[in-house]
């Protein structure tokens, strides 16, 4: 009897406390009540946000594993940071197995929602918006997971970021699907990351639609294995409003998809329409760098089975207008600087090959030509991204 009692007591001590729901309503002292709920939450708990406008004066933070923060809908539960006194993000998450869903973040002074080192994080039906429209003073990133594994961003809306609406950096095993990115400098950016799928998103009215970059001097480099598929990449012609010095400040307005210094990128089955510079740009990193391990060129980029609409009618880069005039008034749907290797274009689309011979060379020194079929060939299919079952289960 005593032995049975001891075993039962030990099991009870080993089990986590009963998961609970912590309700937080809008109203007076929302800042203090919401932050207290995020501090007191325990693994398995749900922080349930009520409908209404939460007027907040400072950023929020969550550092407890296995917590869900759930609102009543991205247009019903609004975390409003218009009165934020500091310059940080609206919400910072640094714990694992977190689900963020069904609420909005508006007008944060810094990034909308940032998660750092937060593995197995889910962003579902989140809206991040700067309501004053595109401005350099808006926060840099809307949804911003970095330095993590197993990331899911889905069914969300981001508008007005002065860098990237949805940015995933220095991470691996990533799915970004069914989102809307509108009026950001970059709609969606995958940077220095491994194994990502960007699928079924609407990317419109940004400066650049979808960017796949690899940059030097970062803890994780050698970005590779990125699938960009079945997206609508339309009318991305917003003037670049990034603050001077940001890497995306050099992205030409009117860019549909831009691949820079990345490897094994597949751009397939997208609709790319009315992007004024070009629908697809494949280029090397052009700025100076001192990292001996960095390769600034794009490699193994595969383009196939896309639908192309009007493009190249307003090229926004040095020498672009002259090039367009030389080729009948508009540039073709794909531009390649020729500094990388193994570009395969299986679509019936003309490719403007710039004929550059060294990294950092000005387009004014280009020796351009139009290739009706750049190169036909096959490539190895990327393995589907498989996220832990617990992430999908958390949304049921």
C-alpha cells in the first residue's frame, strides 16, 4: 500500500500542472494584464485574448515553452502599439512550441512579431499592419522568425513593413503558405536559410515580391533548397521605401522574384504578372564583403511551368531604361546577370542575359542579349518539408 502511494505521488510530481486558459480582455491596464498573463503562463496554457482594441504602451514578451496565444480573429482582436514608447518589437517570443493565432498587431515602433531561437513555432491567421501606408518609419519586419528550426507561417496578412513583410532568416525546415503580403518593401524574404517552401501566397503591391537571399558574415550561411511554387506575384511596383543602408533598399521596384547568392532554388507554377522591372531576377550579391567562406553567386536555379504576364515596362535599376529601349521598350520576364551557374529555364519565356563578368560590375557595362530558350534540362526535386506532427495538431 505504501509502495503504491509512493509511486502515485512520484507520478503526480512528474506530470505538468493541469493546462488552463488565461482570459485577457481589452480595456484599462491592458499592457500590465496581458504581460502578466504571458509571464504567469505555464507549458500547455492558452492565453485567450478577447475581442477589441488592446491599447499598449510597450512591447510584450513570451519566454515560456508550449504556450498558445489566441485571439478571436485577425480583425477582431487588435494589439495596438500606436502609443508604444520604446522602439522595440510588438511581441518577442524566445520559447519553443509556441502557437500564435487569430489576432492582429498594428503600428508597432519596431518589428511586429519577432521570434528568436523559437523552434516549432506556428504563426496562424495573424495580421501585422502599419496603418499609415508605406513609410520608411514603419517597423522593419512584420512576421520575423529567426535562428530556429521548424517554422510555419500560414493564412496571415502583413502590410507596410519597411523591410520584409514575412522574413525568415538563418533557419531551417520552413513552410510559408497561403499568406497575403501587400505594400511592403519585400513581400516575403527567405534569407540564409535551409529547406523552405513558399507556396500559395498572394504577393502584391510590394517593391519586390519574393526574395531568396544569402548574405555574408552571418552565423548561418549557404542558403539552399528553397521552393517558390504556386504563388500569385502580381503588380509589385511600389517605390522602395526602405531606410537607406538596408540591403533591401537596393531591390528595384517592379521585381517579382529575386534570387541572390542562393543555391538550389526552384521557381515553379507561379503566376507572375505586371511587375515593372522583371518577373524573375537571378543575380549575384554586389556589395563588398570580407568573408572568405561566402559565395556571392546564384547556383542551381530552376524556373519552370510558370505563367507570365506583362513585365519589364518600367525597369528600376541603373541602365534599365536604356536596356529596355534597346530591346523594343520593355525587358523580358527573366533577367540573369550570368555570374552564377546552372540556371535552367524550361518555360517559354525570353531571358535577358546581361553578360557581366565579375561581381559588383555595373549593369552599364553589360553586354546583354536575349535568349529565347536559355537552357532546357531537368533538376532534382526538392524533398517536401515535413514539420513535427505536434505543430499541425496544435491548430486542431
